[in-house]
C-alpha cells in the first residue's frame, strides 16, 4: 500500500512539473535551424535582388537563411505556400505591393487572404518602376516613344511580371495616359524573363522595377530606360527623368518589398526578426547593396508600419483596377 502511495505522489509531482517543462521547451532560443525564405518570383527580379542581401546579412544575426524561388501566379503561388506553412518562424516570405494587390484586388477566388493569412514583419525597401525599351526602337525620350507607338499601331508589345502584378498595372496606366491602348501586353513569370526578352528584342518595351541590374543594362546599352515612376529622381541615378518630367504627370508609383510570416507566428519571433532587420540597417554596406539593387532602404520600418504601407498600396491602385475591370480568374 505504501508503494502505491509513493508511486502516486511521484506521478502527481511529474504532472505538476509538466507545464514548467513545456514552458522551458517553448522558450528554446529561436532559431535553432535554418530559416526558409520564399521569393515568389524567379531569380534576377527585384524581389530576388533584395532577398539575397538580406539573407546574407542575417547569417550573423539569425543564422542560415535558405532562399527558395517559387514563381508563378504573379507571385501568388509562392505567397500561398508561405500562408499555408507552419507559423513557427521557419518559413518567411519576401513580398510587398505586387503580390498583395494581386490577391486583394484582382481575384474573385484568391489563393489566400493577404490581410488575415500573412503577418507583416518589416519593410526592407521600396522603389519605382521603369519604362524601358529595346535599343532598336528609335526613341530617346518617353514622348518620342509614345509618338513611335502611335505611328505603329498594333505592332508593339510590352512585357510585365504577370497578370495582376503592379508591373502590369503600371504598363496599363502608361498606355491609358499615353493614349496607346494598342500596345500588346505579354505576361511573364517574373521580371528576369521580361528583361531577358527585352534585351533580345522579343518585346519592344518592358514595365519592370528600376533595379540596379536594369540600370546596368541601360549603361551597357543593352536596353534603354526612358523614365522612372518615382515622384522625384532617384539619388543613385539622377540622370533618369521621372515619368512626370517626361510628360506623363499621372504615372507616379512606388512599391514596397519586405518580410512577412504566416499568420499566427508568435509575436516574440516577429519582433526578433524585425529587430534583426533593424540592426542590419546600421551597416552602411547593407544599405548600399539595397540602393545598388534599385531600392530605397526603410530602416525605420516595423510590423505596424509595413502593414499600413500595404493597406495604402491597395487603396492607391483600387480605382485603376476597377476602372479597367481587371480580373485574373
């Protein structure tokens, strides 16, 4: 009888201690294994060019980051994969204006809810888009290209990163403001393939992010940037006129790119990643890499600020989407 009583007391003590053990297990340092960072576009696009410097910088702050490119669906496929992932901080998404607007405005049956299925962590950078053309097109300015397009009705096409991306919306806004509706849109799986076909002359024009890579192709003569959509000239390349300066004052737009996690990710993990990103901005070399990639760094971002930026983007583009009756499903 005494043995059974002793055994009962041992079990009872173990039961009391169990919540403490669970709390200790839950409090294990994060992260304890590599973090998967999903880029929802193919390599060489604006998202990829921002993701890789961030991943490199995080090695000393969070540990190994494994970058995985999942293109398709104008960014939706990769973003949906993250939205369905376990909310444990080990699967993150590089996303922003492009993908958010796609799901929020352009789909009757979205793959996920961009507001409720993903948790913003921090904006890393923002930048404008560029109107770029193949060097064989006889135009040196935006006005000259518009005149050339009107003189060659139905003969020109432009590439964008996928139906419903902001690259697409910028291209359609350009056509609307320029009075050139006959320019045929050609969708791709990301900016990288657009740039490749623009350089090879398969398309006459591209509506793509004004990345550092695109700027280098301009300098080498492989393509020609006619204008950027920022409200003011870019500090890194002040020789590029804004679209407003070039004759289209309504063509002003910038897009944000940052980090998001599956909804339900514990707030301490969200804050830890945000703080690591904030720490990274103290390194001028890291900021310079973003600038060279065509992004304006956002060192003062936070989960709440990034969430508001995305909400503002949806409000900005909603009228155009409704006016053009754009839907992608």
